[in-house]
């Protein structure tokens, strides 16, 4: 995937209608936005376009919209909050059709620097999610140029992410990426394709099956691959160890063996837990009190469950991070939702916070853990897209990135 993409800095947008795909998929409770991070993250690109005299037309999805258009998944609360953040009016087109007469009229009335927000793109159902040509063209008809700044949706070939660019190109318009997308491409792309070495990749989380391609791809790119979390037990079992009631993907034992052989062949270090924190059973509730014990990885009793990396493993992983120049981390080292089982995840997060290496957190639970622990500003980059960053780490082409013009 070519990563040298045209950005908002490469465009001349004065007087032009620019359609910007944002990620305004914010959490809502009783119609109120409970976390405005995604709105704040979109501001630099929007402000740049306003200051350059563009007519800024914003679009985004919100929620899953399983039962068709509805007020609960309207972007109205986003329009209000965005207007406060920008300090200027955001003209919200509430029409469930997203494009069409109301949108066309609102855009026709725009002056340079004005902002219009279209309704939730998923209100168009499969036309959006199946990359429908008609909806793609209708979106493109509203604009002269297109900017994708929705990294969290860039792994999906949806009309507002991918399809629209074809029709913008057809009329000679430019397709670029915004600052948010650019930052993700720079950090994730450089880490995977051109890392400063030693490059250490840390993978955790629940299941091996969810991260097969990530393990395979990162093994090729990194110098050391560290495995923790629930997925480590499938590797341990594949090495012939007793793992008790720990989480195991029995169908992936051969895969794990293959990966261990591959590491050896490539001369890569593949680090697995040498000890583990065990308990009688999974905590219920997940953050409830629990009695634990640390045992060597090959000494897990048949009736116990491994729920975090052990203290020796935490030290070993932290040491591996110390000598790294680039670190990518995705997935917690244990059931970090429980304070007694968060030690391994905290130790890894702390080692990343303390190193001078470029540190990249690949979204999802590890991003939540880093934020929760107050280490967020110590990381070089925390990806805004869990699924999208995982696909990036798998080496897959992201439709939203591919669709942007090359420089
Ligand atoms: P996301 O999918 O949101 O990007 P992620 O990739 O960071 O998240 P997941 O694969 O979803 O991670 O796994 C996270 C979950 O794995 C957490 O809820 C955690 O409690 C669980 N987990 C971690 N270690 C273990 C373990 N040893 N046994 C069981 N569950 C575990």
C-alpha cells in the first residue's frame, strides 16, 4: 500500500466545496455526548479548511443503525458540540436521506469558511455499507474535492469512505487525507514498513484467532515479538505445557507451532510468559475480589486459570522494551479490568511510558488501559481506530487510505 498520500496541506481549497469524512462516532447517553475525543480530534483539519476559505461539508456515521434511521442515532448532538468547539455555526442538515434536496440547498447557500454537517451516513443503510454507486455519486455531487479524516472507518469500503472518491476523481477533483489520517499513516506505516530498530511488537488480548494475520505480519517486520494475555496460553499449550482452564484456541495449536518455527527460521525473538498469575476461575463480576497466585508457566495446575502474566514475565517484557527504538503494542497482558489482574498490563504500559523509543498503541483495550493509567501523553501515538489499526498491522490495504490520491 503506497503511503505517500496527498494531504490537506497539498490542496488549494479556496472557494471550493470540500466534503470531509470525519469519525464523529461518539458515545451517547440519553442524547448527551459522554466523550468528545473524536470531535476534538477532527478540529485541526476542519479549522485548516475553514481558514483556507473552503466551504466545508462534513459527514460521518454514528452507531450501527440496525433498525433504520432514528433520532437516537442522529448527528444533531454532534452538530451542537462541534459548533461550540469551532466557535461558529454548523448548519446541520437533519434530513434522513443524507444527500438530496435539503443537503443540496444547504450547500448552495454556503459562503467561504461555512460549515455544513450532513446526517448520519448509515441512515442510507446498505447503500453506505456496501459502497453503493448511487449514494457515492450523490455525495460527490455535493463537492469539488474530498478529504478522508476518519481513520477509525478507513478499513471499511463504504460509500462515504471509498466509493465517493471515484466520482470526485471523475470530475477532476482531488481526494486527500486529513491531519488525523496523516498522523496514523505516518506512525503505523513507518513503524511497520520502516521502523527504527530494534523494533519490538507486543501483542495481547483474548484470542489468537483474532490476531492471526497480525502475528504473522509483525513477526516478519519486527525484531522481537512479545505475546501476553489470553492468547499466550495457546502458544504455551502448543509447546506441550499444561495450561489448566486458561483460555485456549485448540484449533490454533498448529498455527502457533508454525509461528514459533517461523520465528526461529527468521532469527526473530518470540517471547512467551515464563510465569503466570492464576486463580480458581475467571473473576465474576470481572472487577470483583479474587485470590491469585503466581506460578511458573509450566506449573499451572489442571484446575486453575491463568489470568495475567506473572511478575518475572512482566520484568522480562519491560526489559525487552528498554532496548527497543520502536514499540507497537496491541492488547492487554491480562484481565486488566480487574485491579488484581492488571499488574502485567500496568508494567508493560509503564515500560512504554518510560522509554525514549517511538511508542505506538494500536487502539482497543490497550489504548483504554494507557488512558486509564494516565500514561497517554507519554506515548508517541495512540491510534484512534482499533479495527483499522489492527488491519494496518496485518499489512492489509485500507480502502480509506488507498482511495486517497498519491502525492
Ligand atoms: P479491541 O478488540 O477492543 O481492539 P484488544 O485487541 O486490545 O481490544 P481483545 O482481543 O479484545 O483486545 O482482548 C481484550 C480482552 O482480553 C480483555 O477484556 C481482557 O480481559 C481479556 N484477557 C486478557 N488476558 C486474558 C486471560 N489471560 N484470560 C482471559 N481473558 C483475558
